[in-house]
């Protein structure tokens, strides 16, 4: 979209996509402390809504007539914050009750499913985009982001239902082990 609709160079596209990733790295450093202090559930549910809002933002505002600062940057910032809040704590929560002997297999299964979800989202977006050009491509981007927003909505809803309400905090678990 940036290169075809906004005439960004490849370098500009790379730089334009960087803020979300950089923010994710910074937020990831704080997410573990937040999970230790408040437990997994609230952090995972709240954090997983932010990428939904970010992609939804792009579905509505990423248009040729809007600038990068309006159409893309706020969405990628929301995605970066949300992913930073979720990725590490979700892995910890998923593995928190797994016996030590099964940690390797459980972690492999968890990450395989996570990467499968990402690949599925990219494949669906690519299928919606197809070989469209011009105004049809702009419309297709809107539909792709709308589809992804709808699919991504399942994550916070499932986390709200699946994550136990009384999730023990890591610091409490360490203290109870002696």
C-alpha cells in the first residue's frame, strides 16, 4: 500500500513499518513486570484488543487520500503496544502449568500454533488482495484489513473466556515453593 498508493520508496516503506516493531520491543520489556504484578488475564485481554484496534484503524483510515501519519502510524503503534503486552506473557501463561519434562514439546506446539495463525492471516489478506490495481486495490486493502480485524477479535474474546480468573502470579509461585 505504501509503495503503490503513497509512492513510498522501498527504504521509506521499511522505515515506515519500523515504529510498530520498535515499540513492541520496548513494551515487551515492561510486559513481564506487569504480568508479575497483576497476573496474566487482564494484561492478555487488554493487550490483545490493541492490535484489533490498530488493524481496525487501518481498515477505516488507510486510504490514498490520507497521509502515513493518519492512515498507518496510529494503527502500527497500537499493534506494537498490544503485541508487546501479549507475546511474552501469553507464552508464560501457556506454559505456566506444564510439567518441566513436557516444556519443550509444549513450547514447540504453542509457537507452531502462533505462527500458523500469523501465516493464515497473511494468506487470507493476500487472497483478498489478489492482483488488484488502482481503486480496486485500495478497496481490497480495506476489505483485507476488515477481515483481519474480525478474525483478530476472536483472540481477546477467547483469552477472556479461557484464561483462569485467579491466575497465580510468578512471584507468588516462587514464594510458595520455598
